[in-house]
């Protein structure tokens, strides 16, 4: 089910959707943009929305913006509101990502991202596989060999069940022939408790976005075994999972969507605006500061990616016993 390029094909290259051509040299100014964030303020989607606002203002692509937050269940609470109450509003965008795909499946929601209008995938953060500094595991292959021998004896810490961290462990298990449901995954509500468990050697390993662990890695308190990128990443001193014979890559991607029922003209305006933003220095500076990798994919190509991503994640969550 997994191929080398299935998760983030061409992640380092700029891609645009069919029907939209190259990055537009001109995008008209949007008087008032409304951004819907199906999560509480302060999280990754909210940071993305506010970063978009800053970049769009800086490039004079918008005049004003209003951000609305509706949190709960990894986006499963907010998405129905966006679909039902924001329908046809052509000056509106929703920010969401991989976490929502998993949450909707795990929560058996009647709503999904096929019901909204894909505009563009924007950024991705690759996952880090770490162990305590004193761990006997020096490579990801050694950890995987232990999983093969007895998955129940290799507890792995991460975020909420069914989230990006859990999905990566499920992908690793699938790739090496271990029943995903047999892996001992220890779910934590936040990065702090998971980090404490890893540092205290209460678990054998941990998974999260690289940024979550970067300070502990630099301080020598954690050992970074692998990064879930397609190729080695600048500034991260670690091989990929693929390099170590584990045919898996994954990025916690984020993107934006228009509501259902928008006109073709409004969809094009939103797509042109977002592509113009992603090509700007303002956006590049924000991504560098936030350690976000730009993985732009727009329009119909983004829609096809969402379809494939949904089926892929459904299969993984099913193997984990969560779908």
C-alpha cells in the first residue's frame, strides 16, 4: 500500500493544480478575507491561518481579514459548520490538514474533505523518531528489528490516538510486516508529557514533529534516529527512514479549502491569491522562521491528493483498529 513517493511526492518542488497553470503574475486584491480555523487558537492550524493573514497583508493581496476558530475533535466539530454555514461564500478559506483526515475517519464522521473546495496544500512538517540518549537503539533499523521480535515490548510515545504520530508508527509497522495493532503505542494529550516520558525512559521511543523535539535533541538528551522526509533535510542531522530500509515517508501537511458551492471565478481568485502568497518573500520568511517546509500543490491536483490521502489513512487506521 505504501510507495516511496505516495505521501509527499515532489515535496521539495513547487507544484500547481491542473487548470491553473503557472504561478499567476497577478492576483487581484481581496477586500475582506474570512478564514475559518476548525481548532482552538494557538495550535498549528491557527498559526498557519495567522501566518497567512500576515503574508497576504504584506503582499497587499488582501485588505482585511477575520479569523474564526471552532475547535474540537481534530476538526470534526468545525468542518460541518464550515460546510453548512459558509457554503457559497467565495471570500472564505478554511485551514486544515492531515490531522483532520484521520480525525474524521476515527470519529466516523458523515462529513469529509471531499465536500469542500480544495485550494492548495501549503506546508509540511516531517516527523522525528527519537529515543532517550541512553537507549541501546542507535538506528531506526535496530528499533524496527526489536519491533519485529516483540512489538509489545517496544512502547512508543506520541500524541493522541489516531493522530499523525500514531499514523507514522502504523506506517512503519506495515512497512516491516508487523501487525500495526500490536505495536504498544502510548498516547499523550500534549507534547510536554510525551517528552517527559521519553526523557525518563518510560518508553522505548517517541514520535512527533521535529520541532517538538529539536531542543532536546540539540541538548543531547534525545537521540534522533530518523526523519520521515523523502530526502535528508537541511539543518537536521539524521538519515531518513527510507535510507534505513524502512519504505515510509510522511509529513504533517496543512492546506486551505474554500467552502462548497463557490463559483469558478471565486475559486480561481482564491487559488491565484494563495499561489501568489506562496511565491512571496513574506511567506518564505515565515516558513523559515516556523521551520515549515513548503510543499505547495494547488487546485485539482490537490483535490486528487486529498482523495488518495484519505484512502491511505483509512487503511492505516483500520490496521490500528481505529476505523
